[in-house]
């Protein structure tokens, strides 16, 4: 499967099954991808001079075997005019 940054994918297993999103980041060494608004985790940050700190939500990596590529061009071709 060809995965690129910005490609639309659908989650096929796990807690976010059925959701779709855009690939933000790919880790080819570990075979994992980060998808926008999928697999959200809570991260506790200490306050610094630049950062206010607190609890933030952000995306975490998901295994690439749990995502399916959605090709928008194929969907358009399947529509038959009567």
C-alpha cells in the first residue's frame, strides 16, 4: 500500500474504527502513521516561559496495517449516469 503525507485514509480496526482522516506523519522504520484527529492521547506539560502547561490532547501513532487508503478518484469513476 502506498501511503503519503496528506493522503486520506480510513481506520479499519481499533477504538477509532470507521473514522477517516488525513495522514500527518509517517514513521517508515516502525511502520506507523499519525492521522489527524485519530488515536488522541492526553499529554501533561509542565509550565515554562514559552508554554502555559496543563493537559493537552494530541494525535499518537497508529500501525499502518490498521489503515486503508481511500482514493477519491476511484469513487468518482464508479458513479454511473443514467
